[in-house]
C-alpha cells in the first residue's frame, strides 16, 4: 500500500467519524428518542389510552392481523405520548406518518418510545411489516385536537 | 486449463438452472411495481398473489441465484488460479444438495404453502419443506468450500513460498464468513422452525429467531457482494486495459470484510424492542467500519481504471473516464462492471444512512430500503453475476456468445432502469411509503379510504424503472439462452481475464495469513452477540403463536 492508499483509509475513517459525531450530537441535542426495551409482560397486549396529566399520556397499542387496538387515538394538542407497542399474533410495523416514529411490534416483546404532538391534525399509522394477506389494509389513526375544542 | 466432463457439467448446470428460475424472479419483480403503482387493484394475477410473488422474487433472486453463482464462480476462480479441480464427490454432492434444496423451496413457494417472504419471520409459518430446502441449499455451498480447502492445501504443499492468489483469498474469505454466519440460521431453521412447523413444538421465541436470522441476513449481503469485488479486483483492471493498483490493499479490504461482516446484523433491528440502545449504537459503529473496505475498493478500482485510461492516452483530471472501453462488443464485460460500480456509489451511500441508528428511524421498512438495496444487489452484484455467467458459460461450454450486441447494451439499460426504480422507491420511502405492501389495493387505489396521493407519483416512477429493467433482462435472457443452447465451437476451458499488479509490493505477512483475522472475527461476534442474546432472554418471552398468511386465527388453540 502506498501513501495515497493510507490517506484514503484515514480519510474514509475521518468521514465516517464525522457522521458518527453528527449522529450523537443530534441524538443528544434534539433528544431524538430511539426505541427502548422493557421486559415483556402479557398485560401489554390490551390496547388502551391512559391520560396521566394535562400534557402527558401513555398509549398501549396492540397490533393484530390486520389492525391496531385502539384503532383511533384521540389526544389534545401539546401532549407528550409514551407509546408501548406489542403484537398479539405475528410481527407488525408501526410507522406514524410525518413523525419519524418507526417501530416494530414483535410478539413476546414490548417496544417503547416517547413522542410529543405539538400540532393539530390527523396522523396516520401505517403497518410496514408484512403480516399476512390483509397487510395492506392495516392502518391506525392519531387525531390531535385543539384543547379548547375538546372541552 | 482443460476440464473434466463431470466438472464442466456441474459448472454449466449451476449457471443454467438458477438463470432459468431467475426468469420467474424477474417476472415477479416487474409485477410488484405494477401492483404498487396502483395500475391494478388485485390480490393476484395469473394465479400468483402479490406476497407469493414477492417471496419468489426475494428467494430466487437474493438467495438461490446469488448462492449458486458464488459457488460456481468459486469453482472457476479456485480451479483457474490453482490449476486443480476439487475432489469430484465434493462438487457433485454440493450441487446435488443445492439443486434439491432449491426445488423444495420453489415447489412450496409455487404451491402457496410458503409465502412468508425471504426473511420467513416467525410466527408466520412456512411449510417445513421450505425450511429444510433452504438449509440444504446452504449446506451444499459448505461442501463446495470443503473441496476448495482440500485443493488449497495440496497447492500450498507443491508451491511453498508462493502467495495465495488474490482471487482465491477473496473466495476463501467469503466462504469462511459465510460458514460462520450461516451456522445461526441453520440452527434457526433446523432446530427451531422445522419442528415448530411440523407441529412437534408450539412455542417460539420470536425475537430470538429474528436475531438469528439477521446474524445471517447481513453477512448474506457481503456474500453476494464479495464475488463482485473479486471480479473488480482481479478481472476489471484487465478488461479495462490497465493493471491492479495495489494487491495488498485488495487483500486488506477482503480481510476487513472477514472480521466486520457478521457482527453487524443487529443494524436491521434498530426499530425493535429487546436490544438495548448500547448494542444498537455499537453495531452502528461496526457498520460504519465495514464501509471502510468499500471506500478502499472504490479508491483502488478507481485508480486502476484511471491508469487504464491514461495508458490509452487520456489527459487532464477526468479525461481517463472517456477513454475507458465503453460499449465495446469484444469487451462486453467492462459494461457490466462499470455500470455496477456506478450504481454502487449510491447504493453504498444510502446504506450509510440505514446504518445510522437514529436516521434509520426515518427509513426503516419504508420503500427507501429496497430502493437502497436494488442499487447494491441489483447493481454490482447482479450485473457481475450476469456478465460473468455469460462469460463462464461461453468458455466452459466452449460455445460462442450469441447476440453479443444485445449482451453489450444490457448493463447500460439495466443501470438506467435501476436508477429510476430506486429513485422512485427512495423518494416514496422518505414520505413513508411502506415496503412489502400490495399498495394497489389500498394506498394507491383512489377508491380506498387509505388512499395516499403522495405515493402515486413515486410508485409510478418505480414502475417505469421496473419496465426498463425488465426489458434489459429480456435482452439478456435472449443472449444467454441462445448461447447456452448453441453448438460447441471451441475447446471447453476454465479461463478468466487475469489482472497483473501495477507494481511489485513487499509481501505483508499479516495479509497472507487468514488465521488471526478469523480469531478477531470470532471475538467481535461474541462481543456483539453475547450481550444481544442476554437482552433477548431478559426482555422477551416465547409465545404460543403460529399463523398462516391468509388466516388471522392462531393455529394453536
């Protein structure tokens, strides 16, 4: 190997290190949450919404062939939602349109992520993992409403 | 080198059979783009439903065609460089197992009893024949490797002091890595899934099967890629009219693949529960590391091509690019290589996005991912497979290549098609378009409540790309099958274009001995997968689930 090749190895290493630094920097400065793991418990298989206080709630989502339970999640704007996700049958996907939330629902495991919802609107949840012949019909919804309107 | 009839027939059959199945793989690929673009709103066409077609497309193109080629190309490189044939029983037994395994897979996929895609994620159940067939295909490839190891030791005894030829090193690195990484999947299919599918067991730990799958699933992509790299290092400089810039750099690149290919599988599972953020971040770093040998390859191959261009009288900084042998019939291989390399620039860069832990959140399981890997596996990997298969078939069978003009334009047309297809899929993926989904039924069907107008334009671009790729494949098939069914006109030989090194380099002992690299590889695998395995058992539980794709009722009561 001559000096050019050694330079190439160093340069590509440097380039990748800068990518890595950018990743870390963003993860910490913008508090980008990545899926975290918690021990599995069959109690997570029942979907429901639990409002903790004015600005936080826990949403337990259970994916099944071919829908989500709850199918429609209504929350007031400004809520920070903690999602707990599992599946009662096969592997499913959980991708909230426009929110960069991208999780797998795996039977026997529980996925968790925290997401703030600060603008009013309807967010669609697409299942993006093949889960049988009805896969393309599987969709959920998050409706974020105005606080005043809701009262 | 002349060749015995049994060996010749094995090599030719190992090219002909998967190429025939590839027709089915291509057909189902094109069909998917049509379904997804919303041109048809149907579950099935001509008796093959969307997901069955997707399973056929993935298994045939990504496992069958690639594994057969890796084995056949291994036979040819090992025999060409060592001037020996492997023991007869090894290549016959290997081919027999691979063919039987493939037929079992093809039968169950066509019969509709195995439609859980090429990742066969439990608890979707495939036929036990599918799992066993896949295992036989893999075990067959191990036996071929065993035969090469035997002739390598013979060669080393007879040629003491000589360096292991670069192409042989590449092949051995590839199959060593393949052997280590297929052990977990062999365990998954034979010990966990086959008894479960037969009904002998009812419980399955889903996160465990997924982890074992991806321990194999990512090294698999390097198993596809390394034959292409071997061709880039040892054949391309010659056909471009130049020399290999540095043999030692090439050796180092291969050995880096040996240590870094296997412990990176968890990066397919960034969106999953069960693994800790620490494991995920560590795997991100390793995956960035495995990009380094690819950067090195880009440099070494680029420098070799520049040398070739300058030898032809090129001037200026970029003049050498114009002087390369583009569109030359007598040098058709060059087109396959260079088009693959051009696609791989974008394939590699988009791969770094996927590897990036938090960026992956934007693209995981969206159509961005198939957009990315069509520029790798349908880029350099497939183009090298197509070009070199035609070359090997012609030399080993002793037949003249027919429709050479068609064979010459195929890679350029194919590259254009892949560019369109991948652009469509990646753009759609950034807008959340899901992969592996019959979108024509809902998301791109204006009559459905789920209709999403943003995905129509992107999936239509994808479809046009699919048509262009289909046209290129058709031209290739005409040339390949006309060549294969033609009359013998020459003496059958094992022959490869052989690149020379640009300058004589001092041998580096560390680059000539695979053993320390294998040890480092094993350590890295343990260091990554022991914590991952502990997490699996700590955070997950086995479930009593077993499902068939068309029925949402659990088969276990």
